[in-house]
C-alpha cells in the first residue's frame, strides 16, 4: 500500500508522446519564421517595379531598395549634394537618371561600386564643376548626359575636356556658362591647351637664425653663394649651396664691425667683396684659395663715404665700377673704378642729399644711374662717353620719400618701380622721352622692392615694416601687376633670387626676425 500513491501521481502528470512531438514542431516552426530575412520594401517616396525605381521629392538617397533594381530615377530631390558611395548598395544598376534637381556638388567617389552602369544622366541640375576623375571607374559607361548645367570652364574642369577627347562614351553637347572668355562655347570644342592652370606658391624652404640688412647671391667657380650683412654681429656671413642636401651651408665670415652691405663682384675669375660699414670705414676684400680666406686689400675714403646704405656694381665700356649710396648729411654718393689691382675713386655724385639707393640701367642704349634720396625725388645721371663721367640728366616725377628705385623689362618695355615708406609705390613706363606713371601699389612701410622673373612669370615683391610683404604678378592682359601672395616677413631690407638644381630660391633678409629662404613652387590647379 505504501507504493501505490507515487505510482498514481506519475500516471496523472505524464505527457503523451504525440503531444510532445507537436509542441516541438510548433516551436521549431516559430523559431524558423523569426530567422527568415525580410524583403526590402520600395521607399515611401519611390515607385518600384520588378527592376526599376522612380523617386520624387526624396530628402536623401534611400538606404535600401527591392532586389534586382537595375534602373533608378531621381527627380525634384530635396538635397543638393551627393556624398561618396551614395549608390554602392545598388551594384546592379545599369541606368541612373539624376535629373531636374538642384544638385550642386558631387563627391569624387559618388559613383563608386557601379561597375555595371552603362547610362548616366545628370542633366538639368545646378552643377558648375565636376570632381576630377568622377567617371574613372565606370568602365562600361556608354551614355552620359550633362546638359542643362551651368558649367564654369576653368581649371577644375580641364580634366573633363581631356577625358571627353579620349573617351568612347557618348556625351551630348554641353556649353560653358562662365567665365566670360568661354561663355557660350561648346566644351567639346575646348582643348586642354585652352586652360592656363599652372600657378605658383612661395613656401618657406630654409630659415637662417639671424637678422640681416642685405643679401646678395653670386656664382664663383661653379658654386652658388649667398652673403648676408648681419647687424647684430656686424659681419658678412657667406653661405654655399649644398648640391647633395639641397640647402645653404655656412661657409665663411668676413669679420667687420658694422657691415650694412656686402657686395660681391667677380673680376677676371677673382672674387672681391665690398664691405660697407657704418663705423670704422668701408673696405674691399679679396678671396684667396690657399689658405681659403678673405684678405683686406683696400680702404674706402671715409671723407667721402661716411654712412653707406647701398652698393651697386656694374660694367661700363669694358671697365668695372661700383657706386656707394651715402645716406649721411655730410657724405657723398661716390663712384669707384677698377684699375687692374684695385678700385679707385672716379667721381663724386649727388653730395648732401642723404641717398639711400643707386640703380644702374640702360635707357635707349644710354647708361644711366638713378639715385634715390630721403630728401628729394629720385634723380637721373647719364653717362658721358667723351668725359667718361656721369652728368645730371633729369628728375623722376615730383615724388619724395622714395627709398629705392628698381628697373625691370616686360616684353621689351622698360619699367621702374619707386617704393616709398609713407605713400604708395609707383610703377612707371619709359615712353621714349620720359617715364610715365602707369600704376600705384599700396606699400606703407616699404623700404625694399625687388622685381624678378621665374620662367615666363614677372613678379614684384614689396617689403613692409608694418604688415605682410606682398608679391605681385604681372598680368599681360591688363598690363598691370595683380596681387599674388602675402609673405610674413619682419622688416625686410633686401631680396635675391637663386636658381640652382632645378629650384628657384628667393632669399629675404629681415632686420627684425629670422632671414628666410622661400622656394617658388609650381602648382597645377587642374589637379585639385
């Protein structure tokens, strides 16, 4: 009797096998239904068929479409840009129509992954340019429609012109909306040569950890050198270009007390250095090879040159000369001539006028000197071959406060630039009888100007003590200088261009900061 109770309880709660089997099958059926993938539906703003989708007023490109879509049309879209890989989930697409929208920008990789795309329309949008190589990986693209866009035909679209010349893709005619010189022209009719896409940039290349008030570059025995006058040490410091490391390396010093200008001149394969000093007199040094050093060979008359500011060297009628601009009230700008073994006093010019600069040039075959002065407008002296002397010729304009006058040539036309510390600088052109003003340039605080050419480019660099120094580029169309670039230089006093080892290096002395070297770099604007 004791065992009867438990056995009855076991029979009472037992589950039939057939019922257990049914429950298991039901559970498996439910679990399997949950794991089955859902078929993507057609987006709310689109109408879909078995293999196509037509979308209107879409705020963004839908993330999913029904499988098998090979044709997609998007009109009146509510977005203006299409990002990278926007259609990469539609890798079967063969036809893509993005038409009658306000699309303004595309990513370079907008159509990434569309290997099967054969027809693409971007017509009637607001595209002004297209990213470079936008269609590069659309290998089987046969039709491209770009009509109805306002393309700006500049360097950013040069790649498209080149691509259209080479591609087998059919592209209906499209036209330039701007700029003015291309307005209305068929892009098919343009060639890559129609675009001037090479620009330039001056980038800091090397920094010299000292201040300087003058810089000159020269070539001697196959090497390139630069010499700086340093106000802190009073020395002339020479640097030589290292053809291996592609930098300037310190080479030698000329010990002096107060050098303000160090002027090299090579005569009969011998290097001389005119060292103009504020105190202790100015001197001429000669370079000796064994041992390598500069040896002082001559003193410059201190009764004539008391406060030198600049030294100009030139060759005239087979003889070498140098002129020293004297900026003291009692000094005299003086001319010296080479005479087989030294420079000797040749002529006194412009006494009592506090001259700041001397510029040698030839005007209609006649050698002239232009003297800038702190006390009067620039004056011109002309060479008299009979007397072998310079005689006063004329005065340039009525402009005072001219710190420096530099000349340059553009297409056989002679120009001068007069730089001023207080007022605007001026560009003058030689008109056969006189120099005529053709342009003014803002240059408050300027004490140095430097016209120079790199390749076919004519530049003008105006230094400033109060703001950025400005580089201007000559524009052949307007026959004027146009602003090009600003350089962060502190109180520049002189510039010099060195072209070596396929590099163009602009040296810039600074009275209040580090002396700098800038490299002139060419930039292809069509590659951006």
